[in-house]
């Protein structure tokens, strides 16, 4: 298996890498445009299997072998990075064009027709999340894909919705319940755009009462700045901090993260993966290695 490594932050003792060889999305020959994860087994490549073993069972065995033989200070996790379904902000950007959206409309609460502060899913967005859930159900039954052991979501409403519509009705093993943890640092690039200003903690608890909210989560959004948009470098630092937190505290291997286009692009940079833009509602799996340097 090949490996590509992300940057190491100054003062950091850990580095993340993408372990290649398992997913089509890692290969330069795979075009992101029009790539349909539901037509390609989430992108899992065909590999040698044992008798009566599915491709996902073979990959699960491979991951288990990596973990069993890992050196001290090395961890492996499989992450399913899911972009939220279409939100009303996506619809507004499509209506006005990206230039006008970034320069004007994104700074407003709405246009009198659409409202996009902490944007919710459109009907299409709900359908996209449900399509992901239906595909998960099919793969669980036919391909024996491992069920996520842990679920994480951005605190923004559209991601909380996407996680619910995708996983809320799946039949999962008793030991792997769908109880997402809301992580502040998993949110979209922050500032200026009102669609990325999150609602209160009480709002999340009201609409998603079964979700866990991480310790230290403030009642109101204290991070969003109406005048300053978060830079890519700051976003990468934030997502690197999030990943260190998850790898430090979660012993599980198979994780689902419901997030955003910008946040997922940042994650791919942090783990050394090639750029692979996702349309709304799409999913990309990655095999991630963390190495802690002594």
C-alpha cells in the first residue's frame, strides 16, 4: 500500500497520512467530476478475498492486520467523510452565482424567499441524505460493510440533519448504536457567511435530543466573526486539532463524520490525500494513519 503524508504543524508531535491502494478516490486516474460512490462500492477497489468473503470483509481483515502489526505510536482508522445534502445556502449560491454569493448574498440572512442562517436542508438535500442511507442499508446487507462504531457531526443544522436522515433508520448492531457526537471543530470554514453561523446549544438539543454534545460546547456561537473569513491554513490547523482529539480519545476504528465541502477538503489536506471535491450528499472513505513522534 502506498502512503501520502500531510503536513506537520509546528510544535506538533503527530502526523497524519492516507494509506493508499484501497479506494479509487485516492488514485489520480479517478476523476472527481461525476464520480458516483453508489456505483463503485463507496470506491473500494477489488481485492483478493478468501472463500465466501465480500470485498468489505477482506478490507476489514486488512485493516485489522495493520492495527495488529502497528508499531508503537501508530494508529489506523477508517473514516467515512460525508458531505451534507443540499442546503438552502447551496440553492442560493446556484441562484445568484458564486461571485455574487461570496461578495453579497452570503453576508445576509436571506433574500426574502430563501433563509440560510445555519442553513437547513432543502427537499433535494433530504433526498440526498436518504439516498446515502439506502445505500448504506444495501451495503450492510449484501457487502457486509462494517457499521460505523462512532459517529461525529458538525454542529451546523444541515449536518445534524444529514446524519439523522442517513443513519437514523439503519438496522445497526446493538453494540454500535447511532448516537452522534456533535463536535464544534468539525464545522465549516467560519466567519462572514451567515450560513456557517451555528445555532445555540439549546437548539441542537431541541431538534436532535439523542445526540451527544461534547464537553465545553458553548450555548451561543462564540467562534463566528461577521467580518473575518477563516483562512485555509487556520481551517487546516483546526481540523488537525480535531483529528488529534478524536485519535486520542476514541479507541474505535470505523468512524463516520458528517461535515461540509470546505471542512472535508481541509481534512484531505491534513491527511495528505489528493483533492477530491464532493457534491452535496456524497461520501468518501479514507484509511488514515497517525504517527506520534517521540
